[in-house]
C-alpha cells in the first residue's frame, strides 16, 4: 500500500516538478501576477458595500463591460504573432495600465474629496474597473505566446525534440501556468488572512488606511510581470550564447529559439474582423439603446464565431472537429450565471462574516483547487474535456449546497443541535464555492492542445481566439447574473455617511430563490452541452 502511494505521488506530483525547466519561469511569473490580482478583491467588496451606493444590478452590468476587453485578445494575439520580437513592450504597457487602475482606487480611499473634485466617485470606480482588465488582457496575450516560446524545439546539443516529448512539455507548461495563477491566489489569501486579522475591532479611520495600503501593496503585480519579461530576455541571451559557442551565427542561434515556420503574415480576416468588433462594441456601448449590452454580446459572438471559422481553415478536419467540440463545452460551462454581489452582502450583514474570514474562505478555495490540479493531472491528460467538465459540474453542484442550505436556515439548526459548534462559519469553511477558480482546471486540456497542435505561425492567434470565445462566455454569465438580479432583488443596508440615516433598507428575501435558480442552471447548461457534443459526434481535447 505504501509503495503504491509513493508511486502515485511520484507519478502525479513529483514528476511535474522534475519536468519544470528554467525557460518556463518567465511566463509563469506573468501568470502569477494575474493570480495576485485577487489581493484587492476583499477590499473592493467592502469598499463598494460601505462607501458606494451601487446596486447589485449595476455591478452585474459593470461586470459585463469588464469582461468585454478579454474578447480583444483576438487582435492582441495576432499582434503578438506579427511583432513577435517586440512583444515584451505589450507587457510594459499592460503593467502601466494596471498600476494606473490600482492608484485610482488608492486615491479614492485615501483622498476621496480631492478625487471627487475632479470626477464623481462612482465614475472613478468605473474607470478603475475598466482599466484593470485592459492591462491584464495585454499581459495575458503575451504570456500565452511566451508559453510557446518557453518550450524548446531543440535539445542543448541542437538535436530536435521528439514529438512525444514535445507534447509532454506543452502539457506540463500549461499545467504549471494554471498552477501559477492559482498559486498566486493562494499567496494572496495568506496575505489577506494576515492583513485582516483583527480588523473587526479597528476604528473606521484605521480600516480606511489599511484598504489604501493594500492597493498600494498590489503594485507588486505589474512589477512581477515586468520582472518575468526581463528574466526571459536574460535567458534568451544565455541560450543564444550557448548555441553560438557551438559554432552557429547569432541569426542561426536565434532561429532555434522559435518554431521553424514562425514567420507570420498579416491575416486580414483577423485584423478586419477585430477592427469591426472594436468599432461595433464602442458604438453600441456609447449608445443609449436599452438593449445595448445584449446587442453587443450577440454581435460580438457572431464576429468571433466568424473569425474562428476563418481561422480553423488552417486545420485539418479532425483538428477542426476537436476545436469546435472543445469550444462548445467550455463555453457553456463558463457561461453559467452567478449569484452577483448580493450573496456576499448577505454573508456580511446576516452571517457576520468579516474580512479575515473571507480570507480564510478564499485560501481554502484556492488551496483545494491547487491540490486538485495535482491530484487530477493524469485524469485531465488522459480524459477528454467532456469528462473533465462533467466532473467539474458535479463538483460545483456539491460546493454550492452549503450556501443554499444556510439561506434556508441550515446553520441555525446545526448550531442548535451541536451546541454552537457547526455554525455558519463552520459550514462556510466546507463551502469553497466562493469565487472558486474551477474554471482554470477546465482550460488546461484545451490550452495544451493549442500549444501542441495549432499552426506554429499562428499559435498566439489561436490562443487569443479561443480565449476570446471562452471569455465571451463570462460576459454571457454576467448578463445572466444581471437578469437574475433583476428578477430576484437583493439589497444591503446603505446609510448616508453624513447623517447616518438609512437610505436603503436591507432585503434578502429572494436569496433562496436566487440560489436555487443559479444551482439548477449551473447543472443544466454544461450537461446539455455535453449531450449535444455527443449527439453531433464532436470530438474534444
């Protein structure tokens, strides 16, 4: 039994560490920076609740707009392919935008009156919320391309890497990429746990200073990604010198560091479609049409689907079938609507959860997901995305039950029969569904397939198109969340900061109905996609 366990640990966990290469580190640093962005998540939740009079419906609608920049990965990805040698400049630009977003929030907290004299507070908040994803999408498009560059096609002695070993290295690289993102969130949860320990007893003025300091501390995010690019440049110089020492010229040495058919000509369908997408999104977004978000989603979906159809002509019939089946299932899994911010408000107002406890929940969710990526690495590598999504759907269903039960008073009953031991906090520790990044796991098989099977000269473009399509699913999720928050209205208590008078009374009467609806949809949508894919004989990665 012991030998079996040791063999399993060696096969699933230790082997991943052995397969790690120094060249993987630069993109992993950029991915980790993306994971660290959650450092301001808890602060943002309490800041919005306590200082901004924004409704759950408005925040859900804002979530839709925040998701739109991720669909811009298509032109960004193709741009990376076209300007491969200068792609690091996009990392610097993205880092600058992220820093601007963080500084705006720090200013809103520390210098509220000065900021309000320039623009309304809510306008500053929306601007910061929109700048952040723009910066991250720039960096993510480059990081995807860096994962391809990080996997060498030749050994140290210049001999080609075998196809089998190349596939293994791509799978390892993509798995480590998700590990870096989730690892960043685990690190953030630990930091938050330390920072928010005992904050419930702090005076309001000291809480405000703590919030400001956390946003300033988050400036480490752009610094980490920039450091990753700098380290990549150092590694590239070292590899070029090593190959030149074998007698190659600098040009020959540089050519070995990228796919042999890596020269990319502009794809005018991609460029033209991307320009049309941006123009369409901005025109509709700035219009006063009642259904502008819905029109943007439908139009964006049509444009991205058209670009995917054009791009898949580069693939053979089997690969095309695999890509379509994979895209369908992942889209439906990620498009399931959420509950919106109202559940967090209920947890704060009714259950009494504070910043420190939210940090505990975040840590548990991220840590279990990270463990799951190690435990199910071989499962993900050997099974199709249909099996993986089916498993994740079942896991999400189970993880949603504790919150649903507490909305019906489960925690009150369990506390009464256990002498207060199994209370709301005890149950919530089990429930790791709060922002649980299970979607990261579902992406690994698809990303590994793209890195290994997509045309070499268009890998960044393929990454971007598929990411745009799946991230468009998140916009669909936000639309669904907005609709559900219109049907089931949740409101937290809002007081006038000057007089202390209650402006909006707390109302969580629709909470159970909202949670039941979300749970049902979260099961039906992915299961339906799996059944449709099987009925149409679509393959999956």
